[in-house]
C-alpha cells in the first residue's frame, strides 16, 4: 500500500516535472532568460530520474534492477554535469554580447507552481521512502528539496526582473541555480562512487 502511494506520488511528480520542463524552456527561449533555461534543464534531469524511480517502484526487486539503477544514476549524473557548461557558457556569452532578458509572466507562473508543489513532493517522497526503506525514493526526495531552493531563487529573480526591470538579476539567478545544480552533481557523483 505504501509503495502504491509512492507510485502515485511519482506519477504526480512526473506530470509536474513535464509541465516545468516545457514551461521553463519555452518561456526561457521566448524571454531570453538563462535562469529559466537552467531551471528547465534541471527539471528535465529530475523528470528522467523520477521516471526511473517510478519504473523501479513498479517492478519487483532483482539484481538487474540494481544494475539498471546504477546505470541510470550515472546517466543522470552525466546530464547534471553537462548542464553546467551549456547553461553557464551560454549565459556568459549572452551577457557579454548584451542580451537583456525580458520579464516572463509564464516563467513566474511556473516558478510559483514549483514553490507550492515541490515542498509537498519532497515531504511525501521522504516520508514514504523512510516508511518503505526505499533508498531510491529517499534520494529522489533530496532532488525535490534541491528544486525547492532553485525555484525560490528563480521566482525571486523573475519577480525583481518583472517589477523593477533589473534585467541583470536573471544572470544572478542563473548563477545561483547553477550552484545548486553543481552541488547536486557533485553529491550524486560521490554517492555513485560510495556504492561501487
């Protein structure tokens, strides 16, 4: 029954992550906001990770499942590291060439949704992970916690940009989000090597 709750939470999480990815990337491209693109990129990695967790929760335990989980964790870790130079160098290039991001009402809506929904997902995943002793669900909860902090910094940056017209705040928010992604990537890398 608890695993069933975990599966339902992961379905809801995957649905929300899909909205986050599409909304953040689309509004980021329209507004020229690298903060939204960075957030959307991390949301894509979280979506892939969440779908993997969902797959594992739906299957019975097996050795091949453990091997598949490790492979997925390696791929997820690689994706996190690949986000850093892609978004970081893109933001530096656009700043040096004078691109000024525009305010994005859709981006603000996505960020508000994340600030409201992610704490629920974090608490539920953590609770069910502890109750079922599922390490993979508990690790997914940590990713949700990281997303809470990223969504707060994104929302703050977008609101300042929208109301005060301080376009450079988008670059500051991008830097903060990339710092969270870097920390998440390094922690994931260390966890992978501890398991081996």
